[in-house]
C-alpha cells in the first residue's frame, strides 16, 4: 500500500495535470509524502500556497456518501426512517407525475426516475425556492424502472433528513457524524485560508448549459448573472450548492481534510459509527445496476483471499472515499483536477481534459490493494 506511489500517478505531468493531491490509506499510509503540490497554484499576481494535510477539500459529491447516506444509515438503524417508506411521507411537495411512488430506497440508489441535473440557480437563488423546484421538475422515467445518477435525488434526501430531525443538514451532520468522530469536516463556505482551492471558475457548468452536454436543459447561460470568473476557494465548486442552496445540500457542499475522510471511512469499515448489519444492508447491489449500492458505488475486488465488496464514492472536484468492511481498510484522496490547468476557467479555458474521476478511483483503489476488478461508472458528479 503506497500513498506516495498514488501521488506520483495522480500528479503525472501532462497538459491538464492536477495542481496538487493528497492521499491517505488506513491502516498505514498516513506518514510523510502523502501531500504534494499547491492549494493555490502559481498564477500572475497571485500568492501561491503549498498544499498541506490540514487543508479542507471541497468534497463535491462525496457529500452524498459521507453526509447524506451516513445520516440515513443512522436514522434507518434506529427506525426513524425505513428504506421502503414513500418519500412523500416526509416530502409532501413530491406530487404528481408518479412521484408518490418514490421511496427512500429509490432516492438512495438513483432509481427514483429523477432528472440527473438541473441548474436550479437559473430560476431560484434562495434555498427554499431551489428545493421546491427540484421537487417539481418532471420525472425522466418511472420510479424503479432505470438507474440514472441524480444530484436532485440527494438534494431531496438532504431535505428529508431536515424534516425528520427538525434541524438543518449542517447541524445534523455535526451532531450525528462530525462530533462523535472528532472531525473538522463541515459545510461551507469555510475561511479560504483553511481550504484548498477547487477550480479556476464556473466555466464547466457555464459550458454544460451552453452546449446541452451531457444534459440538455431549457435554459441558457444568460439566465444567470452570478458566474464566478476567479479562483474558487472555501466555497463549493458545485453551482447549485454555491448559488442556490447556501452551500448546504445533500448532494454537495461539505468540506473535509483527508484525515477526516480516513477516520470516517475507518469507522464505517469497522462498524463503529453505524451497526455492521446496517453497513452490510447498504452494501447490497441494486438489481437494475449492480455497481450501485445504497448511497455508495460498489465494486467487487478479487484476490487470492477471495472476493470482497468495496464501497466508494467520488466527487467532481477529484475527491474520493472508499472502504472495505471485510478488510477493515479505507482510502481517501483528493486530486485537484480542476485547478491550475484552466479546464474550469470561464474565460479562455484550456483545450485538454483534466484527469478523470475514473482514473482517480483506479489509482487510489489499486494503491490501497483494493483493485482492480468490478465495474465503475464515470459521470459528471
């Protein structure tokens, strides 16, 4: 197991190399050489900041796993919520178009039939209005018929948690996850000096809307005037989290150190944060898409000791958490793939493609002794 080798591979020279990276593997791998590069990379007129292990990383969609899914694991373990509860029980705004058939399980497995993505901030920049719009958008398919990775589903799960607990999602995360484990992790915005930058601007979502790729949406970039043209540091790179949801959402917005992720991953692998039986239940494959478990992505690692299940989730900013309960192993990483190479710039973007999420996953799992093998899906989140 080698965090240093993983860093070499993540930061291999290229036209769109990440500005920096941090890697941790538990057990082992928390020593020297696990952080390299820049939290703020060299640029004209800007003070560079070396990347430190104490820096908070924008977790992007890893929020779905370490916040929303973990909280729901705890609620389900205590019977506050059941997997086959109708989501409408907690979210009465989910109505019409067959939405009354959506269950908590559907939302956790991306099989609710919701659209994958919509730039809510083009229509609403207040949290209540944005979440209402997420619930009101028409379905893309009938609940249970297809797997379709959806940011919207986890936004709604975050709102569901708030309704069940009667508190904000940030408070729920602190009370149920961060405080028991002694984590520094929290929702943004966070002080910029404590964070690694995540992107050079809002160029990616601007171009997603302009091109209709990978998701066609009935809006144009001119429908929003708050595009960020400068370094994004201390606030979510995700547009919906940053521009419409106040930095706090079930799908994105959490910040954490690499050691935070390792502590959480190790707690899940050892069954000390939620019961082992709950972890086992959430590890089961979804019938229509076996690479999807409940809230986590799933692969089967095979070696001389036999097959084991690895649960993982990546984030668009280049973050990843994976853990294997059977091996009591966790791996965490962040490759600042959108930073310092102008791939995310609004003006004069770089022509190349940044390191893919699939490549980051392969590098980290291989160096943790949990790859290859299994099936992975690479998507925007």
